[in-house]
């Protein structure tokens, strides 16, 4: 039986009689009480297992698994080069290249199916964190829960595929504009700005999708693409990613201490930061949803 019920709200931005600082103080207390830092490590583990299978799905959708189009593959991975630390990006690029090279026929079919399973496990862990933030248990059957996670995983993969297509089209248009103006850097600047815009829209959209569709809440809330939690979580991720890159640029203690293994540890650390940002956003949304007045009794 549910121990807490979150009622539908007018807007995730409406704080009711609570102030911003009251919400912030409650969120900090919940982060400490619920051991969010420990849960972020657990979620980062799921992210690691889902990252490469998700790339395999993308490679398959683009037809790269049976293609030698190096330029197209480079464009695909250029999305990650800006966000990931350089050492972590090299690990990602190398492993994804091996996946594309060795995947064929039955292996590829099995790989995509297993990839969806791993991705759904990560989505399931993200959904469980929303339940935990709302203080509600999971009452759905294992089959129903897994089916929903697979459905969400497929939808997220489709959104990511669409984001990549939009990015490649924008890259082509930006280059044409730069060439037309006779200033090639203009096209690169337009492409770089649009790439980050699409990436932010995708991340906030995925967080809001899981927050809306995943948790086992009795009351169904309205869909909002942007929520306080998704915005704050995305900002934390962006700032942490930039700060991480700056830190590694001047104080790369990982590679100095662990050699070639340092790149893997850097990737894990970056995934941990992403998981922590997501969990903080989830907690913010949960506190606002519990605190605001309801529109229905």
C-alpha cells in the first residue's frame, strides 16, 4: 500500500505557500536523509552498462554497423566530444567502433535486443529513484514494470535518433551558411550552439518523460516538458561537465595515478556526476509536488 500520495498539481513551477528557500532546505535534507550520493553511484553503474548498448542501437539505426561511412560515424560521435572529457570520449569512441566492426547478422539482432534490456534496466533504476523521492513503494508486477521500462527505452532511443538526425541536418545547413557567407567559423559556431541546444532539450525531455510516466503514483499528473527538477538537474550537469573538463585539463590526477585505466575512471566519474544531477532534479520535483495545493480533492 502506498505510504504517500502525490496529487496532480496546477504547475510544477507553483510553490504554493512555500518559499524557494524552504523548498531548497527540504531538498538538501532529503538528499542527506535518502543518501542521494550513494544512490548516484548505483545509478552510475546502470548508466555505464546502458551507455554502450545505447550506442549500439544508434549505430544500428543509422546503418553504421554495416557501413564504412567514417564521416557519418564521426558526426554521430561529435555529439559526445563536447560534453565528455577527452579521455572518456576516446574510450567511448574506441568501444563503439569495435561494436560497429564486429556486429553483423544474428549478432547484431541479439545485440540490439540485449541493448534494449540493459537500457531498460537503467531507466528502471531512474524510475525507482522517483518512487523513492515520493516515498512510495513499487506495487506493479515485475512483468508490467519491465514492459513499461522497455517501452520507455524504445521511445528514448527514438528521441535520441531524432536528435542526431536534427543535428546532422543542422550541421549541413550551418556549413552551407558559413560557406555562403565566406566565413567558415560562422557555420561551426552555429552548429556548436545548435548541438548544445538540442542536447539540453533531449536531456530535459527524457528526465521529464521518466518523471511523468515511470513512477508508481496513483494520481496522474500533467505532462510538462520543462520542470524545475529537469532544469536544475541539466544545469548542474552542464556546469559539472565544464568544471570537470577544466579540472582534467590542469589537474589530470586520474591518468597520472592509474595510467590507461584512468580514462575509464574518468568516464565513471562523469556518469556519477550525471546521475547525481538527475537525482537532485528528481528530489526537487518531488518536494514541489508534495508541497503545492491540489486542483482536485
